[in-house]
C-alpha cells in the first residue's frame, strides 16, 4: 500500500489531523476534540489507524465520515501542500526564526534573552500572533480566517478575514506600546520613521480582490498601540483598528451569506488562487 501522510488542520474551532495518500487524496480525518476517526474511501481501516497511531491519545471511535458539506468536499479535494488553512499567524517568520543561527553568547543567558527581545522579527511575530488570535476568535460569529498568505514576489497578506461583514485584508503593525501617527499614506510609531503602511494595506486588498473576484476592504491593525487622545485618524477607504477593536467585527453583517463565506473561503485557502496576483 502507498504510504499515507498525516497533516494537521483546523476547522470550525476544532483541531484535526487529515490522512491522505501521497497524491493528496484524503482518506480519513481524526477530530481531536471528539476522539473520532472518520473514514473515507481510498484506504483500509488498519492502514489509516497505523498512520495515526503516533497521534492518538486515549480511546477513539472509528467509523464512516458524516455526509460532507460542499465546503468539506472542497477541503478534501485540496492537496495538503496547497492548503493555506493550517498556516499560523506569522508563518513565514516562524520559518525564518526556527532555522536561524543560535543567538550569540550562549553562555550568557541574560544577553541572549536581550538579543532575542531586540530582534525586530520577533516583535513583528508577536504582533502577528496577537492579531491572529483576535481574528480567530471571530470564528464563532461565522467568520473564516487565513494567515500569512504567500503572494508572488515574496510578498504576503498577513491575515484574510471572510465573514458576514465582507472580506478584509488585515495588515499588522507592531506598535509596541508607542503612540501611532497617521498621515495618509504614512504611519509612524513613536519616533520611528514614517512608512507607507496605508498604501501597502490598500495594495493587499487590491491583490486579494483580483484573486477572489470580489470586493475586499483593507484594514491596518495596530498591536499594542498607546491609547490615543481621540479617535485614530484614517482615510475613509482603510479601517485602522487596535487589536481590542477586532472583536466588534462579530456584530457586523449584511454583506455575505454563510454559503458565500464558505465558497470564498474554499477559494482563498487554495495556494494556486494567489499565483496570478
């Protein structure tokens, strides 16, 4: 029998492990929350359980999979290497930091820890994780979220949120407790050099709109920004939010129906969707 592969996934707030053949055809999935292995056609029960054995904990039930929804069928037909849904917030930064050289002065732990804290990539990763967690919390309100979407030319969309209020690209900016100054298209944190973050946020939305053939609104999300004296100034076409404002998106709607959300999410999670933008 062709060796099976096991790939982690995340669906409707549940951690799953998908089992597939080497050609990408899914043959089962294991739902960690319910402890159930759902079997599909294409492989034997014993082979599937052998592939999952290192990951199973406690008693599990095994049986035929429930009738899949159209979105689930799209997921099962997508090769694991092309599925962007398992991406963590800041996935590209994770890859860089996980494979970098060890910090200098390994015999001086305090200096090594200071070196890590001062690495701007780690500050950016922390911001990506903070905002990613806030966006993932919208799942219960009918939103679907993807992180770290790769684009041609080594560019990336930090976060993509699809929900009742429409489709949003969310560009993360680490404020680090400093005040944020907005002067379209420039944004500065503290005494740092102003950079065209609003222009970059618009460009993310334009590329996403081209890829998904739908309207996409840009959002600039500030992680740990110093509370302003008043509302953050922003142009009418770009939302500027703090991480504490993201939860308010759960109460918005009137743009997309659940079936539309699922269809766009199925398209967006396919890596090939983004190759032409």
